[in-house]
C-alpha cells in the first residue's frame, strides 16, 4: 500500500512527510515538488508568514541517481520561522479552531495543539502529493485543481473552458491571483477579500479538482473502506478548515429525479483502445466514480473550506485560567487561504489516486505498473470483442 504520514509543528524546525510503498524507477523531479510547495504559499489574501518562508523539499531517503529506490522516502521542508520554544502560551481558545478541544483532550496548554493542528502541516501533504503525481505523470494521468468560489463570489469555469487540456487549464489558473478558471470574475473575488480584511474578518470558499485519463476499475465496491470515493472524501475532509466534500454533482443530485441525475452509457467505436474502452458518457454527474470504482470518466471532487478561525477582530471566548469572558487569541494569519487550499486539495486527491493505482496494479516498480496496466487494458479490449465475454 502506498501511504504517508507527516510530522512537525508550525513554528518547529520543519515539516516532514514519510512516504512508504512508493515504487522504484520514478524520476524524482524536485523542481515539480518545489513548484507545488511554492504555489501553496501564493494566492490573494495570504498573510505575512509567506514572506518569511521559501518552501523547498529536501529528499533525504529513498533516492538513488535521481530515481526512487522502492524504499521509504522522507521529504523535509525546513521552517525558517523556527521559534517554537520561545512562543508564548495562550489561554484564550479561538472558536472554530482545535484550541479548546485539544487542550482538554491532551491535558496541555493551547500552544502544543495549535502548533500541530496549524495548516502549516499541509506543506507535508503537498510534498507527498506532488511526489505521488510524479508517478501519475508517468502513466499519463493529470490532476488539476482550482478555486470555484471565494466567499459568496462564484468563479464557475465555462463548459468551453473545461473542454481544454489540463495544460491549458493550468495556464489559465496560474495567470489569476486567486487560482480560478474564471478570470473575468477575479476582481470581484479580490474585492471581497479586501473587504473582509478591512472588517477584520476572514473568508472561505470552494475548490474543485479534476483527474484526467484515469483507468477503469480503481477502487472497489466490495468493502466500504476500499471504495475510492470514500477514501478521497476522507483525505480531503481531513485538510484543515474543510467541512464539506462532494463527488461529481454531489448535493445537487439530491434535488434531481433519477432520469436527470445519472450518466447514460453510450458506445463510441473510435474510443476503443483508450482509457474509456469505448464506453462514453454525455454527462459526468457521478464525477468519474460509481460504486466506489472509477468508470473511465474524469474524477471530479469539490470541497468547501470554512473561513479561517483566527480573526483580527476576535469572537468571544473564555480565558482557561480565570474562566472570565474574553476575546479569543489572535496570531498572525491569512484573510483568505482558499487559493493555497486548492493546491493542498489537488495534491491530496492526486495521492489517493496514485495509491489506488499501486493497489490495483502492484507497486514494486514503475515498469511493472506500466506492464500491468497495459495487460489489463488489452485483456478488457479482447473481452469486449467476444460476445460471450461475461460468461
């Protein structure tokens, strides 16, 4: 199984990501990993911390002559703003953060909780996801994430835009300050962020991620814990400040009759030999996943991020020592981090897809995975040529 864990604190020495089960023979492109870390630091509405850090991942283990060895890989993102031992303790928990709950659960002050629960930890998840996407790239699988809304400002990509290639989508996104595919509405989003800043407030938003050229059959229907949509949803919901995840049209499907909610199955002879195996859909309401398995369509994941709980004009709270009514603590923070969050979601989803690839096709080496995907797709093609293939 391909999996990872992170370690480190917001103002500690750094953030580590330990990736296990990564196949051998994948060229470890550090420029791509660092590029994703740099994108995570950008976006309109970020705070002062991003002017301090210049994130870069050092590959400490699992690499030889520029390629993965098949052994565990340790990525290290050093913190320039290392001052954990000198940071003051806090007594005024922030509503919406883990301060109070963690302090009660672990019997500690607030500082140990906020240092680990901080979104700084996502540097490790982005590094791990970017590493996994190097494997996906070798298999022709592309992942693109972008912001779909900021606060109540919608930034919907048009149908024509979504027909563009992943490279074209990335070019549009990277030319905007908020990482959206709707540059014509960008000024509305930046004005909303500015207004929140002036009010001492914060904003959240919605992120969408699309995964292209995915093989049939990743994940399985056989057990709840192995359904790929469930695994993706869990991984995304575990990102700091995310409160909602939907696959495909998600919650909208609950409002539609079945005749409008499901994707009809058609046959296109010209698509034989492709990842769709000839089965095409005029719609993708299911977001590329049915019964926990990929169905040849692009995977579409949408996720909602709440506003950051650290407010310049704090909400009411209780002082843990005196039990008196006070205003919550404030530490340096972003006004809106939805752009950065889109990078996190993109890479977290990419990791889960890569893990599903390794699970289905074996993970000792890149060459083995390529051979097994080719064999699987050739076998499926031969079955479909046989009228009795289901017997």
